[in-house]
C-alpha cells in the first residue's frame, strides 16, 4: 500500500488500487504515489491479490467499498469484463480492461494501456507508417497494442502465440504463427513482447532466441520489472532500439488518474512522472 496524505484520518482520503494474481513486486503503488504527490491528491493505493475463482466476488466487494477505482493486471484484463456494469467503447474494441472506475456502487471499465503504449512510441520517436510489427502473445496486453498499431498506420502485424487456434479466433485479420515459426518473420521492423515471459521472479527466460530478435530494428517489452529483461538484453546486444514498459506504465497511470478524478493532466506531466519513476527505481532495487 502507498499513501499520500497529510490530512487526519477523518478527512476524505481517496482510495485506489490494483487487482491481479501476483502483485508482490508491482511498481504501481510507487508510480501512483508520484502522480498523487505531483497533483496534490490525498489518496492511498492498495494491492489486491485475487485468486482466479474469486474475481467476481472481489469486484462485487470493491464496488461497495469507498474506492474510487482500480487498475487491472495479468491475468484478469479480459476475464474482468464480464463482471462490470458498463465497458467503454475503446475497451470493447480492444477486448480488455485495465482500469475500473467505481461510481454509485457500479463498476465501469476502461483501457488506458492503449494510450500509454502510444505515449511510449512517441517517446521512442517511432513513426508507424510503412512499418511492420511482430507481437509476441495473444492476451489482454496484446489486444491494446494491436488496436493502437492499427489505428495509427501500421502496415502489417504478425502475431506469435502458443495457441494458434485460440489466437486465430480472437485476431481474425492477422497472420498467426507459432513460436517455432517466429524465425520466418524476417521482413518486419519491430518485435513487441506482450507476454509475462521474463517478468520477475522468472527473469532468466526469454520468449524467443536472440538470433530471432536480431532480425528487427526495434524491440519493445511491456514488462518493466526487471528494467532490462533477457529479451531487452539480447536486443541491445544486437544493436536494436529498445525500451521496457515503464513509460507505458507511467502513461496509463496518468490516464487512470484522469478517469478516477475527472481531470485533465498536461502531457508534459507523464515525462516528469517517468523521470521520477526511473530515479526511484535506481534507488530502490526491490522494483
């Protein structure tokens, strides 16, 4: 839990949080504390670890508590949608929710990963026009990335999944490949890891071999813990332009706070929050 408040206990401290399955090393409380401090919001950000068979009950309980909203992470971004009262248009199009607002004991779902991913590409100065991307994974995070790439001029997308049949049902207009076929995708510009492969604590694994990573010019890993996954280590050794998911996390967190508090946050704020986040991670090796 992370709190930013200099007010007495009886005051109106706003409550937020994150729901997921394993959250022990989440950076979200720290990054939301940075945002709340910068914006003067008095609030607390909790971690809610939820077992798979308890998701419905957990959402129902959160609706009746004094909580402004929560973020949603692996593995519930898709599954959580069926338990919400309403889902925004962009989240429906993506097929995944990562942000929930609680209003009058009802739960409203949104997707801010879409915006955070776009902010990260802008930070990397990536022009999507005439480019082709390979996406690793077919879960909720991949949905957001695919939608953003399509909406912003990508030429072609190929998706690599362990379950090709399931992926074909969800991504009908994309080329779907198994991991054993990833080496065939040699004419693409960027490779984007949307899987949890390499995430703490399993940091000694990589979704694809280094020789495959070397076929691209850009490598993006949505994982931010550790800051350099094995996937990104291989990418940098091969000379690729590479980035982890921390800037995307900062961007989506800013958008979440906008939704929870019904405010507009200047675009420059995300850069400031990201810079503070990097500094905090350097000081605190736990994240």
